[in-house]
């Protein structure tokens, strides 16, 4: 009986420490990127990299931990005034971010919609956080079209995502 009670207490403590994220919304990410001081590009395609270069969705108790970045090769399309159009392959740094003990990650070679920070030197960096606010793996066609609508200044709300008030 003591073992059962101890196990229940351990499980309850673990649940209290779980990461709680608002579901990522590409329309909200578009608005955040548009309002940011930094420059952003919106890419849709695949990021090729060795998954061993990223730490994974690991947990750490070190509040100062900054996971190592990885270099990826992006192939696909970039968002412009006319929508997504083919763009040249480019090098992109993937920088995982941590929220407390939870760190973000990306999956290589998977169709991905990503909001990518463009540095002053023109280098692209995608920040992968554990809640997925800048990275949307395997987006639906409706989501891709909704981001194009945002770019055109039309209603900026992907189908299937809740409206934020």
C-alpha cells in the first residue's frame, strides 16, 4: 500500500511540472514576425541535417542550458508578395530553445513551414522551441494558403486554428 501511495504522489508531482503550451498558430506567428524588430523570412520545404546534431526534446535541470545549434540545408519555397515561390537552397542554423527543462527540436526531411530570422549578415536562423511557435511540421494545404493570405493582407487566420481574442 505504501508503494502505491508513493507512486501516485510521484506521478502527481510529474504532472504538475509538465510543460503547458498554447497550440501554435501560424497566423499568430506571422503577426509576431511582422511586428518584430528583427527581419523574418517564411520558408516552406525541407531542412536536411543529421538529427544527431540536435539534442532532442530533452529535459534538463540547468536553467542556463543552451542546447547546441545545428546546420541544415533548406530546399523549397520562400514567401513573397505573390505567395510561395521556389527559392535557392540555403544554409540555415537551427537553434533549439529551452523553456525551463524542456528543449525544442526539428525533424529532418519533413515538409515544414518555418518562420526564420534573417540576421544583419543575411544568415538564416530558425528557433525551435518546445511549443512550436516558429516551426510547423507537415502543415496542411489550408495552413500554407492561410499564411499566403496573411502576406497579401487578407484575413490572417488559418482554417482549423482557434481565433485568439
